[in-house]
C-alpha cells in the first residue's frame, strides 16, 4: 500500500513538473533567463533578462511590450514590384529664329553681303560663341517681283551666302544648312502691295525679302573645338 502511494505521488509530481519544464524550456528557447521552475527571471524594475540566444524574432509581449515581433516574409506571398522612377527626359530648348532683312544684308536683287550685313552676322556669331546646337538653317525668301523661278534661285544664293559666311567664322559646317523658299512664304498680304513695279511697291514688299536663321537645340557647350 505504501509502495502504491509512493508511485501515485511520484506520478503526480512528474505531471506537475511537465508544464514547468516546458515553460522553462520555451522561455530559454525564446532567449529569456528563467529559474528552475520555469519562471522568467525579472530584474528589480520588473524587466526580463535576455540570453545570448535572444533575437528580435523571439520578442515576448510580456517581457518586451514596447517591441513588435519580427515577422519573416512569407515566401508564398509574391513581393510587390518596386516601381523604378523613369529617367528624366532631356528636353532641348525650343528653336530660336532670327529674321534678317535681305535689304540690310544685300543690295537689291543681289546675293553679295554688304558691309553692314557682315556686321549683323558677326553679331550673331558672337551670340553663338560658347554654345552648341543641333542644327542651324539659313532660309532665303524673296518678294513676288519677277518670275517664280528667278526668285527661287535668288533665295537659294542668298541663303548659301549666309551659310558660307557663318562657316567661315569657325562654326560647325556639318550642322549648318541653307535652303530657299523664293516668293512662296511672303509676310505681306496680296492686297497690301499692289500696282506696277515702282519704288513704292519695292518698299512695300520689303518684309518679304529676308533670310531667316533658325537655331535648333542650342545649349551651353564647354567642349572646345
């Protein structure tokens, strides 16, 4: 009978120790110092003691209420794609156009530059000094006096004269082009200037006689050439 009682007491004691042992083992695995009975050891201020095995992933709400438990990402959940910012678009400045009066550059019905015309183009070269550009286009225009074929040829000769002068001033020849539009793009309206070919008509049509110099994509250039 005594043996049976001893067996029962031992079994009960073992049963009571299992939760304590489990609790102690669990606490130690979580990285907290425990007593033999499984109770977590507290400091004088009520804080738990971390062991060397403690990591942020083993946070206990009881011991570290101010810390959130680190949650490892679930490999089954796809990681959202990170949007990559697009490279900023390089935008060149808008084209710039300077319109020169043909009467200021050339004598009437001529394609040779006058001294004052050269001075005007020299000022343009100074403006382009230290700049880079994608292209420069010189476009010649005439009034409607004379035949269309003659005016077309005259506008081309004047545009080429301007181009050659700019190239002679050490501007990039492969980026400068010339073209003529003849009398096809007048500034004046047909009703503005009428009558026979007189000095008054020639003066009235003066805005049509011009050379436009258009610079595309100009920007500061620090590379010497």
